[in-house]
C-alpha cells in the first residue's frame, strides 16, 4: 500500500483483492463487470493483470458500486466482512499467525502506518476494556467516502474479533460516529451490538478476549511474515517516520492554548517546511492534527459537569462557542450538550 519513491507525496495503493471483491459484490446483484469498470473509468486489462489501484481510482470504483447497488446495501460492511486479513499482505499473515489477539494487536499498532490506506488506528485499555479507535485521514479519503471506508475497516476487525470470542456477542460493542443509516438492520445482523451517533468510531471489547489463543498460531509462519514487515519498515521507516504520531503527542493543551505550527516544528527539531512536507507524506496537515487534539480533549472535558460548554470552547481555542458546537457535531453527530446528556 505504501508506495513511491517520490519525496513529496507517496502514492497510496489498494490491494487488488479489494478491487475484485467490490466487483464480485456488484456482479452478485446483476451488474456486469465491464459495465462497472467502464463507469468507473478503469481499464479491465489492469484488473485482469492484478494491478493495484491508486486511492483515487479505488474511491471512484467504490462510488460506482455504491451508486449501482443503492442505499439498501452497505457495501462497506459487506467488504469488511468478506475480505480476509491476508489482503494486508505480510501484516495480515503475521496477525493470523500470532499466539493471541493481544499479540496480533501489538503488531497492528506497530505496522499499521504502512497499511492503513487513509485510516489511523489507535488502541487503548481502560478499566479492563480495550478500545480500537479509527479515524480518517482527510487528505487521503474525501468526506463523501468516510462512512464506507470506516464501515469496511470496522467490519473487518470485528469479524476477526467475533471469531475468537467465546462469550456473549453483546460483549463486543461497535460505535459509529455518524447517523444511523438505512442499512442499519443488515449491519446489526452482521456485527451484532452496533450503535450510531456515538462519540467515536471504535470497537470496544473486554480485555480478556485478547488472551484467547488464535486458531492459526504458528511461530514459523509468524517469523516469516514478521521478517517481511520489518523489511518494509526498514525500507520506508525513515521516510515515513510517524511524524504525525509525534506531532499528536506534542499537541497538548497548555494554559495559553495549543502549540502553533511554528512552535510544533521547533519542538520536533525541524523547519516548518520540513514538517509540512513530512506531514503531507502521511496524508495529514496541521489543522487535521489540531482538530484531532481538540476532539480528544473535548470528549474528556465534557465529562466534567462543572465546566460549561462555553468554557470548554474557550479552553479549546474557539473564540465563538457556536464554532465549537459546529465542529463537535461534525466529529460526533451530536452537539456538546446532547453528547454530555447521553453520557450522563
């Protein structure tokens, strides 16, 4: 998926298996492959030869299939459910060969930046609950495709987790941070305990689930796959050093607000020009990271009932509380007051 030697902006590509799976889904509903590819402007010979698509081509195909199948088919969840972890190449093979779910998630945490295809993944544990949170990189995935890409990724992870879990399916809770769609029933039929209009897009599960042994655990297969992942890390690691993650750690709210772009570059010991280029290489900009930090802190501050919404807006750097309300609703689908009421 990572890709080019161009120093300015890497060409993110999508595995051929994803393309074939979308085409197969559309064919199941009676649409001819040639017709689909013609509408998407993609050469049939490229698909036949197994070429990977660029991210713009992939998103164009996604739009075409979505238009053909209509709103009653959740193509994101269908794809996430159908596509095996091996579609992620060496990382998928390493995950399947791991001893436990905890080991598999540790590998995802380490190597995800090379495979995320426009998504960031963060993993945290609080009070014996593990949370896998997903966020779109706006520079790589346009807003109109956000829901589908999130649905596909969450469904893929959920399928793997539900496959290991021997307890009640309700223990695995899935949140989407957008409004309930027309295909909600089919999503719940697939994934179980799903909720929309929530504060984040994530999967929440009891930590003990992660300690269950995986059925395909193999030390030999794991070592082989891991060596390929490490080789990729060596090849791309220096150029794709996770500067966005380092920047996120530095974007901490102080008494005088968040660090400016110039201050952030200084903290990271690089020029503003270099920082801008390095962030662009990872598909994000300073404002994307600042909004992520504001969202993170807003969710935390709203848990403190002594703080009024206007106070929180000011603490996050919004001169007008209405701007904070608009931003928060874009992040979560709810106003700050509504989110706080639901939380309580």
